[in-house]
C-alpha cells in the first residue's frame, strides 16, 4: 500500500478519521477545512492511502514568529521577528498507530521547515505538544520553551517544544 | 463619526505597520480598523482553541536559549539523524 503525504483537498473525506483523541478528531473533521480553504490561517497535510484515498494521519502547520526579544539579546539580530514553523497538530489514525506514520509526518514537517528556511526564512520548528506526546518529540532533540504570549489554545493545554533549523539541517546532510 | 484610540504595540509591529502603509499608500487608521474587523470576524467564526497564534513571546531564559542556538545549534540526536537519512 503506497502512502502519500500531500495537502488536504476539499474532496477528502474527513468524517471517518479517528485518532482516538477527541479534540484532534474534532479539529480535523470540523475545522481543518475552513482553516485552510476559507480563513487561510493554517495548512493541513494528510497521509493518505494512494489507492483508496483513506486518510491515515495529518499535520497542521502555520507560520509564526518569535517577537519581543529582550533588547540585550537583540544586539546582533535584525529588528523584525524571528520566523518559525509551528506544528499545531499531528495525529495518526487508530488503525495505523505504532507503524511509523507519526515519524513520517514529522520528517515531512522538517523538510517543509528546511524549504521555508531557504526560501522565506525559518529559524526552527515549534511544536504544541500534548503531554503524552512530549517523549516522542524529545527523542528528536526538541526542548521546552516557556511561552508567555501566543500559547496554543488547543485543549488540553500542551507544552511548547522547539528544535532549531540548523540542527535539522545538520541531520539532513548526507555523509 | 471617527474616534481616536491609543494602544501599546511592539516596536517590530509598529515598524511593520509603518513600512506597509508607506509602501501601499494606505492610511494607518484604515488599515488598523480593517485588521481589527477581520480579526474579530475570524474569531467569531472559529472557537478560540482552533486558532493558531502567530505571535510568540518567550520568557527571558527561553529567548536566550533560542538566540544562543542561532549561533551554536545543538548537535542532532541519533534518532533525528536516522529519521532524516532513512526515515526510521
């Protein structure tokens, strides 16, 4: 079975997707479409079975920026905010959990961030991680950030984790 | 009838506003009013937990860590290397 990761389409059937997490499923079924097609405030990519079109997982990303750095830290940096790629949601269908699809989706996010970095600017990936997903991200080097403004409103509240783009770039370098 | 407001915003947002109005020829008041209306309309259509905040402000320690890593990024973990080399 070939799995393709691609942008969500308005023809995709989102109604049957079930990750087992009520909030993630509600977001995907009800709001991922309007976020993307009407309000343009985030993009959702889906991992779909090429043959049946069944959706097996998804990620939602949006550009964001780190702003209001303290003056003493700003000295050698430009005045404008630091752009990041925000991974707001990642979910895998119950039927495909534990089979590496989450990793494939995360790798896709890293590739997207590298592309953004070279084309528009991006200093890293910021994840709004649910508590039980934190260990998954820590193994790839993500570390906690204390966000004082701009925390994700997704419930239950999660933790903001960050991975610098140059760390991802080093890992992607062919030996 | 028009009325006046005053608000504290970050230096960078102010610079963005100044640059945009200068380059587009749009009046600041018009741009701000449109932005506020669009933002409130979007909020009315979407529950707040669905919105993905664009602006992130960090604590001083976290900001210092991010800035430090711009110059000296941490080395990738073996898991990250494996993921980026063979997908596993």
